[in-house]
C-alpha cells in the first residue's frame, strides 16, 4: 500500500504537487454533496470543492488510489478528465 497520497488541485503546476497526505493518518474520505468532498486526516477536516458534480468521482478515485497494492511509496490521485479540484481545501 502507498504511504503518501497527493490530491492534485488546479493551483498545482508543473514541478509542484497538490495536497499530500500520509495514508496512515487518513481516517475517512466522503462526499457531502455533488461538488464537495472531505478528507478526514490527522485530526483535521480538509474540505475540497470540485467541478460540477465531481465529488462522487473524486472520492472513488481517491479510494481506488488508497486501495492499490504494490504501488510506490508515493502516488498521485488520477481523476477523470471531467473532474478538477478548485484551489486548495478549507482546513478545520
């Protein structure tokens, strides 16, 4: 299983990454609406906003990346081309 997972954002540019999580600290990934999903990690709540109706697909892509076995130490989530993440998450 991968140790670090990166969720790309629209602010991500070549040579920089999105938001990286230690997978051991992720306790849940859920979508709360058609355009919002939450990553619970390290006793914090990271709320992400997606493109139109992209939250369910984003959560599916994240869960697929988390479940992948035999992968490298770090991996980026691969979203369908129709899904983009707006800027950076709100952290509480």
